[in-house]
C-alpha cells in the first residue's frame, strides 16, 4: 500500500483473548499501532475475500490513526471503497455520482494504486 512519507502498513498477529482460539491478525502501521477489528477468519475462503478484508482493515487503521481518508479518487477527491465484480476481482470504487460531481466509477484494482501514483490528503 502507498502512503507517502510513511512506512508501509503491515499485518500484525496478536494472541487471542481466548486460549482456545487462534491468533488474531490486524493491519497495523509500521510502528505496530493498529485500530479496529481483526481480519475476518472467513476471509480465507477465497482470494477476493482475503483481499477485501485486508483493504477494509487498512482503511480503518489509516482513518482512525491518521485521521484521513484513504485512498482518494484523484478525479473527485472522495474516499474510495473496495468493490468486488462478478469475476471476484476487487477494485477501488468511487461514489462520485452520489455527490453530483461526476459518475460513480471503478478507479483501480486493489493492490494497483502505487502503479497509478495515487496519494492521500490529510485533514486540515
């Protein structure tokens, strides 16, 4: 994932609160800080589910710890969300249409933002 001026996010495994349960995996900042829920154990059912779970957790961590939306649509300046298509591919989707700033659209495949040079903006 691309976050200018920051180290990449990482997956962080922490022991479960219940000794009979497996460890929990979170998306964390490079310094180990994380926020939100652990990755859904059912996300291992398929590649698209796993990628969607990681993308959601990354957004939650960035939003809550850095107070900024990520990723932003370069056309509309809105935060994008992961969306799965009929072939179980995951894309970053922008809802521009709802705010009458242009049509809703798919921007990039999840995992391909760094190839497009997408950046984030901080809250003033």
